[in-house]
């Protein structure tokens, strides 16, 4: 069964909308519902970023409250450089609560597992394997013959490709610039691209990105067939103030609305003064 396919609706994320009437007006709230009855998560692949008193090294505010640190900074480590010859399958898929991005848990035959980005061609509980690495082993004919029997008996389908083996008239996603760099392009939900030109003499391919920019990639880089899962994210809307409040985005009071003892901008109605931080340091030329 396809993940998020519009034709086959056995399993996908349903986008539901809800309108609430408040004193200040109406609030449109939308949320995704996961139809998978059991969601398996790999707790060992989760990591947390260390905090610097609420700000990053550049001075940008990362989170406003201590309670939002666990929700915003705890996330799974997605493997963008996945290369393995082991047979595996996708056991579960769920959405990250912060950016509403789908993540799939890929389990291998040797017992290891990792998080990867799913596409519309991804399937649940179907044995998959990297096809192109197997075809590159031309010297081991007996191994290729044995693996060919496995393909016919257990229906092992290819999941990861290289750009050289991809068709030109189909959508593609999750592309890396050169081998070993890691997937950096076409990772957003619903994004897709196409191959315009391919030259095997210089091992390069011209791909048109979702932004319209044409960029040169190596034909031996990783790529996936199909569009990234969850193209319905562009319809997602949440105007409820409590949603961002739980993530740490609380309303902030302007400095000019405070008293002089609370902020350098407070208490003066018509004073010309450079912008300053709440601690009195100037922000000019910064």
C-alpha cells in the first residue's frame, strides 16, 4: 500500500479542518491524522541540542520557555547518507510535531534501523534493497544469480537509486550533489524535480529544481523516484494562538510599551534613540 497516494487511500495522512468561534472571531485550525494503528519509534536515534540560555551562537532566539525545549529540540536523526546492501523494509511513518515533515523508520535485516525520508513510491512492510549497488558488482556472477532468485521469490523491490539509472520523464527527489555528500536537495514535503540532460562522458546530469534553478549533479549520486510524501502540507493552516504557545512562541511585549525601569525604550513617547537590547546594549551596525 502506498504512503500518501491519492489513488490508493488505504493509508495516508488525512488533513482535517476545524473552525472555532471565539470572542475575537473565528480561528481556523487544521491537523493531520495518522491512519496507521501502530507507530514504532527508535528512541536511540533521538538527540537533543544543547541550549545556550535560549539563544544560539549567532544571538538568535531558539526557544522562549524552558518547557518548550523538549518539544523543539528533541528530534530523530535522519540518515541522509544511507547506503547499505542489506534487505530492509519501512515499519512505520509519522510526522515531526514542529515542522510537520514525514519521517519513516527503515529496519534492516541485520537488526539495525535508521530514519529516512519517504516518497510516494515508498511502501510499508515491503522488502526493498539498493538495486544499483548490486548491479555494479559484475565480477560476482554467482552472487548476482542468487540475488536474482531472491527478487523473484520474495519480491524484493529497489528503493534507492543513482541518478544514472533514473528515467528522465518521471519525478525524482532526495538528491545529493556528489557521492558521499549526503542528500541536501529536494527534501521538503511535496517537492519534486526532473532530469533535463545527462552526459555519461563527463558523469554529470542537469536537474531542474523545484525553484526553477537548473543545477549540475553527479550521475553516481543518490536519488529517489517519486515526489516527497505529504504534498498536502501547503494546505496546512493553524491560526490558533495556543498551538505556537506550546512550542515556545509566546507573545512578547514591545520595549516602547514598558516603563523605563523595565526597558531602555520605555517611558519616552517622542525620544530619538538608537535601538537597544533589553539590557541596554546598542544594536546599531549589528
